[in-house]
């Protein structure tokens, strides 16, 4: 129980820090350059970092001690962020440091998933992931508020320093978490042959467990499309729905409230929840919420759509995380997650550019509707495939990785 509370506190701390960092960095770059494009580059650096790291990082994650790796990554990110103000005279140097921070974050995500899977028993994972969604939603609501207070006290640079120290504190807290067993397999060295062999392991697992990876891929594509649609959210809300800045702020708050309510309900009824229901119904109602939002013409209908999509997202994410922990073996989880995240990065870049071009040369509503209708098709496929999760479970019980 102490490990659960400590890990959740650590996740919450990191989540709040991420929001402080994101908002502060956006404002700093905008103040420095006055260019929206310069800010947009920050969003390109994240998938670029994943492309540069995820093909090889899984080899590290599955063979090194995950707790120690998490500590090193937090220390590395904290140090770089604290250095960031000292290179503020050069935008290129700032982008370079941000890229390295994002690369460390790209390794941190699958590493934390492996570690969390190892320290929590199978029967408690739905509850843990529900609590994790609650913590994430709390960060969504609290992080921007703390950033605003720090801006009022000092400047965005104060917020950047604060974020750097949250990473250092997170590294210390990780040291207090339980140790996990090291894999028995010894690493032959960081070589192209070793990495190519790991890709083959992922390929073999994917071919042997097609249903598992098709469901994994469909959900990943669904999340990619939510990110692409969200990139147009501000412009859509102001131009298509005619919202003021204040009304748009309320809309964002409603999204945060929907996620938090969904996470709270999950923690109360977690024993009655199933992976099949969470993924199937969560994904379907997520897409329906987006469809209501994309079809709306004012604040009320837009708010209904935003609340439904954010409420459903909490359930869908919990289902997916639990599915991932149940059906991807921990000894190859880092490699599988990293390779598929690498592929996902291409789709993120492509979908954001694609919808952006439709918005630029057509209309914002058309771009959003294209994204949302594609999401609905994917969610229908997920709903049907989620009914076969029991088949996936039986398959994993009777097969071993070649």
C-alpha cells in the first residue's frame, strides 16, 4: 500500500511538472520570437525525439534495472531543464536541450510501464490504473494553476526551475520504491546486431499474437487521431463555435472535470470493471463525444461533447493500460512498447500535418470531421475486437515466445 501511494504521488508530481514545463516553455519561446511557428516547433520535437530513441531504447529497458533507469532519466531531465535558462540567448541551443529532454521522456514512458507492471499484482491493475487516471486528471487541473501562480510570483523561468527540481525530487522518491528483479539474460553489448535481434523478437511476438497487436495498434491509432484533432481544438472552438477566450477556458476546465469524474467513478467500481468493457465502450463513447463536439455550433453542445469524450477517455485509457500489462510479457515489454511507439510517432506527425493541410486549404470543421469520422471507424473496430479478449488470453496461455 505504501508503494502504491508513493508511486501515485510520484506520478502526480511528474504530471504537474509536465504541465508547468509545457505552458512555461510555450510562453518563453513566444516572448522570445513572437512567432507561433517557433512554438509549433516545440510540438514537433516530441515525436522527433521518439523517432530518434524508440528503435533502440527497448533494448536498454528490458535488460537494465528499471528502477535505476527511471532515476537516471529523472536526474538527466531535471539537470537539462535547470540548465535551460542559461542558454536562453540561443533558440537553437534551447531546442537542442528540449529535444534531449523529450528523448529521455520517450525512454521513460515504456520503462515506467514495465516497472509498474512488475511491482503490482495482476488482480490490482485495474484499480491502480484507475487511480493513475485520477492522478493524471488532477495534474491536468492543478498544473496550469500552479504555473499561473509561479508566473504571477516571478516569471516563466521561475516555473522552469521549479519543474527541474520536481524531476530531481521524483528521482529521490523513485529510490524509495521497491526493487524489481533484474532479467537473467545478459546483454551482449549495444550493437546493431543486438538491436536487430530485438526487432526480430518483437516481430515474432507480433506474428504469433496477431489479435493482441491489432488491438494495441487500433487503440494507438485512435489516440494518435485524438492528438491530431486536439491540435485544431483552439482554432475550432474560437472560429467554428464562436467562443471567447473565457468560454474556451471553461471548455478546457470541463474536459478536465470529465476526466476526473470518470477516474473517480472507476476507483469506486473497479471490481466490476473488465478490460473488455473499458476498451470497447470507452473507445466507442470517446469517438461519439468527439463527433458531438465536431458537429456542434455553440458552447452548450460543444461542452456536452467535450465532457463525454474526456469522461470516456479515462475509462479507455485504464482499459488499454491494463490490457497492455496483462497481455505483453514483462521480459519483452520495453522492446514491444518502444518499437510500436516509434511507428506511432510517424502517424502522429502525418495526421497532424494532414489535418492541418485540410484546415488550411479547406475548412477547420472539415478537418476535424475527417479526423473524428476516422476515429469512429477505429472505435467500432475496437469494440468488436474487444469481445475477443478472452481468446487473446487463451492464446497467451497456450503459446510461448519462440
